[in-house]
C-alpha cells in the first residue's frame, strides 16, 4: 500500500450536535464562542464546543517543562490518570491491602471484595461476564495466553492463523511463534491505500478451509483505522474459525460491547484506558476457556496439587497464576467508573471532533502526510504522519522543545511500516483531556520545527 495524503480542511463532524445528560460536560450550546485561545485560521469553533472539559481531573497536566505547559498527545502509548484512579490505588494500599483469595480475616476479605469487585466493573464496562474476564499483565500477555493455551492445543500442521498487516507486534509475534512451533501457516490480510482491510480477502482466506483463528485489532495504533469487527467476527464464525480482537486502542476511546461484537476472545490493556500499568484484560467465551489448559501455573490458579500432578481452579482464576495485580485492578475499576461517568459516546464524540480538527490543522503544515483513512469518522483519536525533509524523531524532538509530547518510531508495527514505505512516523494521539489548544500547540511546534530545518 502507499500512504494517503493529509486532508484538506473540512468540518464534517465539527458542528455535530452534543448529547445531553452526563455529568461534568460542557454542553457548549449556550456558551459564546471564546476568543481566548489562539485557534488557527481554519478553526471556526472555540473550545467550548467540545463536549468534555476534564483537564482539572488530571493532576499531571499542570506540569511545565522549561516554562512551557505540558501538551500531552501520546495517549496511544499510555494515557494519563485521573485523580480518582490515583486516589483509589492509594486508598487500597492505605486501608485494604492484603493478599487475595487466601485470608479469612476481615482485611483479606476486603481485599478480595476490592479485587473481584473491580473485575465485575471491568467486565460490565464492555458487556462481558466477570467469570470469563481474566486479568493479565497487559494486552500483550492476554494475546500470548491465547496463543499458548489455546493455540498449542488446537493449531497443527496444515492449519492457518490469519492476522492483518496493520497489527502491533503483540498481535503478530505470538502467532508467528505458534505457527513455527506447530508447523502451521500465518497469513496476513493486506492493508490498502486508505489504510483499510478488504473483507473479500478475509472471505477468500476463510474459504481456503484451513483457518483456525483470525486475530485483528479493532483500531490500528498507527493508521487509526477502525475495523468492522462485528462483521468480521460474523464471517469468521460462519467459516468455523475463532476470532481474537485486540481492543487496546478501542476500549479507552469508544463504546465497546464485546458481547455484541461476539468475538471468541477480546483483549485490552489498562494503562491506555486511564488505568495503571501492569494490568490487562482478556475476555473469553466460557466453553473455550473451560477446555483450555492453563497458561502460567502456580498460586491462585491451583485447585489441588500432589507430588504427581495438579488440578486447576475454576474460571477466571485458572488463568491467574501467582499473586495478581490487586491494586492495579482497583485502579482499573476506578478508571472504568470514571469513563462510564463521562459516557463512552461522549468520549468518542469528543475525540472524533478533536481528530477532525487535528486532520484539518495538520493539512496546514507543508510537506506533511497523514497515513490511514482521511475521515475522522473512520479513525480513532490519532494521526501518524511524516514531514518531507524531516525524520520522525526530529519532528518529535523539536515538538518536545515546545512542551508537546508525540511519539516517533515504528510504534511496534514494523511490518506495517514496510507496507507504508517508511521507517518511522510521528504520531499524535488524543485522550479525553485534550483540547483544541493542544492541537494548535502541536501545529505551531511542527511549523517551528520546519523552520529549524529551514524548510
Ligand atoms: N501500543 C503505542 O504507542 P501493552 O504494551 O501490552 O499494554 O500494549 C501493546 C499493544 C497492543 N496492541 C495495540 C493496538 C497497541 O497499540 C499496543 C500498545 C503502544 O502504540 C505502545 S507500543
């Protein structure tokens, strides 16, 4: 595929009606357009027309670097954390800390309730059952769990696993390792010039009759593309294969009903969803999880052990070896509470509107090319781009001098970079706390960077 060029200004989503009802939302409807910010010439709306106003909830956003306010546009790498998440973890350690599922004393029971209560919240957040919601270290571990525990038992010589060219390494390498170990084939759905995959190719792959599992992202961390996951799952199931969705870049940014999507496995990661590092989530279908052997062994996943062997605990504990990430689960529970209170429809509206604005403003930078779908409607809240005459790392370094944090590199998607014909891109990715001023600061920093390069 080749890259698409950055888009001309257009405000298809900018004037969208705001939804009413959730707390802590600026309706914007009656507020006069503010004149206080330095919006660029293509902007025809002020900060009050965005639906969320939550910066005050994120303590880190008050930081400055060399007198410049922090402009955090790297939520695709990890999100910042609201005070409620930080406080929930502090409160856990200050008031409830004990190991879980081991103690009979009241403190331990409070810890049990905190941990399993967090699981119930996290499961509910994406419409899944707590019993089949497994806490892992991150999404990478969740995918590895499936590749090992399900894959080693169910994929063999002559079988195939299918993934896409746009995957993060975490959704490629476990399948490469599995296929290498089992003599199976790994095939890739191609990414076209618009950064989309083709459902007809999926159908052709499935028609070959050898596909055991298709693993794909819901939102690309480089292209931003939102995949038609429910449609893909339906086709995969009809062909008798299993599906695994990497929801790392989706769950934090849009409403996700994993049950409605219907995948056999749905995985995501806490730290991109306003939660702490060290916790990820795997939702799986009960009948498949029950049949699977454990991934890691020891500790909480045990029912009984003799010198001859062992039996396994019930779901979900069968897949949670050792002491689990208890405080992290509590923090993730607080994070999904926070997101739920905002309302995921609003979060998506906010980020889509901001992304549309970002696409418009990036088009003002000479020589800048955005990869992935041109329409904000088709993408998550990020834009990866190159600037002619500048390396991506120089773009990020020069932006950082203005306090602007963007990521540069291959974004753990080296095969995709090869398809795009680039070694690296710079990437700006938004979260609930970003506002148009952040995008303006980004664009100013890119223009300043070009001047440093005398472009
Ligand atoms: N992407 C980025 O800057 P972990 O590390 O397991 O929490 O997340 C891995 C992962 C898997 N899938 C997708 C789609 C991802 O975006 C990521 C993490 C970060 O794009 C860090 S490389």
